[in-house]
C-alpha cells in the first residue's frame, strides 16, 4: 500500500467542494476520484488528470506532457493522463475547473463508478 500522500490530502481538500473527492491506492501511487469516477492519478509525487480531445489543448497550451514511466524495455506513455501544471495546482479555482473537465472526460468515456459485482441468478433446469 502506498504511503500517505501530502499531495493527495491537498487535492482532496481542494476538490471537496465539487463532490466526494478521495484517493485510492493504485500501483504505488493513487487514483483520484470525484463522485466515484476516476479523474486523475498521483504518481512519482505529481498529479495527472484524465484527458481527451476536449481538454487536451489546455494541457498542451500549458506545456504539459502525458504521464510516462520507464521500464526495462523502454518508456511507457499513458496518453489518457497529463500532468497538471504547477500554477494550476496552486490556484484552487483553476484546479477545480480542470478537475471538472476531467470528470466530464470520465463521463464521456462511460466510466462508471466502482460497483459491487452483480450476483448471478441460477437458472432452473
């Protein structure tokens, strides 16, 4: 399990006015959720928000880059998550605006909140 993150605490405090903001441990970092939908990830002490064609231009204009990490066989890039610029992290209103755009990305993608698996009904023969 990932150690407690000051960045996660900061983000959940800043995003709380938008809804149920929380983090869940994920691959040594955290997934950041708003109202049960993933909107971003925290990895290597950086925050990355979910993007698509609608909000990617904001990140490109800010000089941001997609999340990537090195492996034995090279660098893997996750183009669905881009790093949030420091000036956005430092401005609560801007951070919330960008987070809402990422929430819309999750909704457009059909990402549904985590749910319990449905129980299977047995058919009588």
